[in-house]
C-alpha cells in the first residue's frame, strides 16, 4: 500500500529532524514539502537546493536523477517569477505615485468623467424603463402570463427558487412549482 505524499513528507521530516543531513536529503525533503503544500516559495527552495547539490557532487553536465529532472521543470517557473517581481514592484510604485499626485485614473477630471458617464447611463435606462432589475414574463400553473420586474423580488415574495425559475427560461419543459419564466421581449410583449 502506497503512502500519501503528506504522510511521506511528515515521516521523512520527523525521521531527519535533529540530525545533520546532506544537501541531497535537504533537496528531497524540500521537494516533498513542496509536493504536499504546493506553494510558490517551495519551488524556489527546490531549485536552489538542486543547484547546490549538483555543485557539491561536481556533477555538472552529467546525467540527472529522476528527482533532478523533476526539479529541472521548476527552473523556468522560478526564473519567470523572479523576472516578474521587479516589474510588479515598479508598477506598484508607479500606481502609488499616481494616487499621491492625483494623476491618470486617480485625477479629479477622470473621476468626474466617470460620474457623468454613470449619470448618463442611468438616465438612458430610466427613459427606456430599464434599470438594474430586468423585466420577465411569468407563466403561472394555470397558463396565465404576467410581466414582473425583478425576478429575485417576485421569487422571494412567492416562495419560489429564483435560480430554478431562471433556468426555466433556458430549459424547455422545465417548471418550478408550476411556474415558468422567460425574458421580456419588447417586440412580442406589451409593457405593463
């Protein structure tokens, strides 16, 4: 019976604790730790120990063991992460300076422009009779149809599952407590 990677890591860690261990064993332990926890910092530790192990045993250019080949796959990921960290820090600094100086997207004129766009969109929605809530056509169990605004509110008031009711608009023949719904279509349906 095989042991899980978590149990193997704990077993090896406990067995090697308190003793002086070689770089090879440190590498194996770091790999097991990464495999059981899968964190980004663990990959970096595995790569550094793999390099140190090969240098210590003067095996540069020779065949690699299975664990070394696995660690080799991490090299590119670790290099990418190191290269990206500098650009992330620079971007963060740039954004902080923009916030402090009220420039770019943090400027007053940009904020005012966003406010004006929101007001304009709300005005257009109000003219069309639309808003955040959408219009729906509900078919009752007796076959009568009526229009509602805000499916969530209607479902809450009538004790019907909103998600299930919404799915009836997509699935032919499905009903929830006998009710069906479909989206309001201004070409077919009349505004209430």
